[in-house]
C-alpha cells in the first residue's frame, strides 16, 4: 500500500518520542502552581458560589414558611405573604447576580491560566533543539498546543466549576435536610451508600467507553490526515477504493464506540432519575404518614421533597465530569512533559562576547565526529578548513552528509568529538543568537510567513528600516517582482507565500540575507527546484549576496557551484575529492562521474557547461 511507509515512519517517531522524563509532580500540583497568582480571584469565586447556592437553597425554605406559618395557620395577613414573595424574588435575583459573577471570575482566571500555559508551551517549543523534533511527530506538538490546552480549559470551564458549586450544594442540602427534620434526614443518609455505589460502578465503565471512543476517533483523524497528505499517491496508484474500505472500517468502529458511550450515559442518567423518584416516593410515604399524624408540618414535607430533587442533580453532574477530569489530568501531564524537556543545545554559562563586524569568516572543522541518535556516525574525524571570503561548493549523493555538516555549523546539533571554529572561536562558546547572526542559511524551500513583504524580508524586526528592505530587494533583483504587485512592499502574503513561484520566494530569501548581513552564508540546495531561467536570476543574486562573505553552497545542480573557489566532494561522510571544477574534471574521479551524469552523456565529460543540466 502506498501509505505503508508513512505509517512505519510515524510509528518509529512515536516509539522514539515515548521516552518522557519522569514526572515528579501530580497534575493537580502543576495546576496549583498556575492558580497561585489568581488566589484572590478564586477566593471571590468561592464567596460568590456560596452566596449563589444559599440564595437558591433558601427559596424552598421560604415556601415552607409561607405554607406552615401563613397558609396552614390561617393567617390572612396578605402583607406577610407579600414580604415572602419579595424576599423570594430577592433571593432569585441574588442567585442570578452571584452565579454570573462566579462564572465570569472563574472564566477570566481560567482563560488567563490557559493563555499563559499556551504561550509558555509555544515559547518553550521554539527553544528546543532540532533533535527533539526529529523524535516527536509534529502532529503531537500541534495537539499539545490545541487539544491539550483546550482540555485544561475545560477543567476550569466545567470540572472545577462543577466540583465547587455542586460539591458545596450537596453539603448545604444535607445541612438543610437535617435542619428541617432530623429523622427524615437520617433516612436520606441511607441513600448515600447506594448513590455512591452506582456512581463508582458507572464511573469505571464510563471511563472505558469514553477512552475507547476517543482512541477510535484519534485513529480516524490520523487516517484522514495521512490520506489527505498523500492524496497524489492514492490517485496515482488508484487506491481510492482500498483506502475508502479502510476508512469505513475505522468509521464503523468509531460509530459503535460512540453509540456505546451514549447508551452508557443514558443508562446512567436514567438510573439516577429512577433512584431520585424512588427516594421521593419513599419520603412522601414516610412524611405523608407523619403529616397525617400531625407529627410533621406540610411545608416541611414540601421543602424536603424539593431538596431531595435537588440532591441528585449535583451527584449526576459531578459523575459526568469524571471523563473531562481524566482528560484534563492526562493533558496536563503531556504538556508538562514538553515543558520539562530541556534543550540539548544550550548556551554556556559565560558565553564569548564577539563583535560581529570584526568576524572574517574563517571556518575550521577539526576532526569532527557526529551521528544522529540511533544511527551510525555520519562523520568520523572529518577535517576541513575554509578561508575567509572563500566560496565553497559541496556535492555528493543523497546521504553523503552535506546538509548535516551545515546543521552542525548552525549548531542545530553539537559534534560528539572535535570542534567547529569561526575565526578560531569554538561555536559552542558563542551565544546561539550571536552565532545565527553570523551564519545565514538559505534553504531549498524558503519559508515565508503570513504578513507583508516588508515583514517577511526583515522577519518582523521593526529595528530594520523600510529603506533597508527596499535596498536589499533592489540589490538582488526582487524589486521588479514587488513592483508588479498591487500594494508593492505592503502586499500581504499568505502562509508559505502561496501565489509566488519558487524562484520569487527564493529572491525574497536572498533579500532577507542581505538585510541581516551574516558574515558566513549557507545555501542549502537553494536552486534545486528552479527552472533554467529562474536559476540564472538566482545565480545573479547569489553573486551579489556572496560578495565579501564566506559562502558555502550545497548543490544539486553542478552548474550552481562550477564557479566556486573550491568544490568539496563528500561520500559517506568523508571528503573524497577537493579542487576547482576543472581540476576535478581532470582527475576523472567521482566528481567527473557526477558531472557526466548531470550532462546526460559520456562525451561531454570534459566540456564545462554554462548552465546546470
């Protein structure tokens, strides 16, 4: 199946990612650390909740007073009934007001905490080393930012509010029941073990059905996502029917799990309704006998029945929030697992201070050894020295180590042995921010953000003037492209610069390099996907941006590096040849073979071509 390799790669990443650091804090302990700054707000929430609950629970008691002390007592003073009505209205208004305040205060505090977690999570992700992203699938990280933070949001929106409001409601109802009649209150206490048993029994089963439904939904979403990303393969290999059958299997499994979850919820709710009605019938029987025997006032019985009805609602609500609570605790632990991950590449305690303007651009790769985790070393004792201002071309087959060497220079990874020096300074002694200003990288697929052309060229750094951006675009020949646009430099680009050709995006990336003026420039396959005409424009821009800089060009097309001062041929992580274009052709080695294949025939091996293919 065309999708098989994608499944395998995803599974391998997931296996590598399943190595979280040990969690020494509970989910509630983590949430508590975020709640601390909002202690006053949460204290107000508790106060408002208590007032709202008491306002609600005193309403049946007022009716009891109206029945027993006025209607049943034959009191014909309408003024007392009017007073009770006004107090009842006041309690209803108080309940509305303080419930509103309680919800708004809780939502404000909860949303502030979730926004802080989301901000902290994103900022921490941007600081993690690239090795972390090699192990962790990007879909998981997106889930942390979206779904997991939303689960924490639901904790404050639903779980915390339910636990606080309904927990206090249960407590106050029990107090009111015993205050009305201790004997009937004792009878009601018999219900608690039965209620607890039903809640616990259903909770375990509900958790299983909930987890089953969520798991099958995740599999369904993952399957759809993978198919959408590989739609070209599905159509080329005519896999529509086969993939549709697999989708139907997953969809049917999710449907059955959903139905099972709904049935469980309905059965649970109806069981509580049945228990509530049986309890009311029991209280009416016991209380009715007491009223007929004049041992109990009718108003007390009415209030008792009302409180019993209210008694089961909080239990039902708390039990139904169990799954949300489980999801929130799992989400918090997953978020904390990311936040607890330390970057592998960090600045040293006392980094070397370096004047960027004084950097000459001399590079020394001294006997470096490096390999990715779980993979045999790519480089073993590689030694390479580059003079200031030299243009070096790197060629080699896929997997030779060209891009890995540049990743080490940018310090996306650290060498395991040896050192990389810039002007004699170990790059590990420099601050990463300084290093990335000294070394500029232009990749095969330049990334453009949603924003104006000005913003994309200066990377949203307003310290760089508009005039500097315009000069840089004119310098690399991108100004003609910009002038054709309706709003010129203020034209807003969509994410990834859709609407622009690959060459146009590359020209803007060259302008970006000029604006930031690095002393060392890396072009990583920057012309690999361009047509011949666009490649010539990029070659002209390359001549402009490389002037006065140490320039390293990783080439797919040999025409890109034919004019380089030196060409380094890499094979299996080792330098097998080095020299100018003509020197390497005369050697008739591996480079000559690559060049001959690029020209499409053996007879042209000795003839330098002006263009790439």
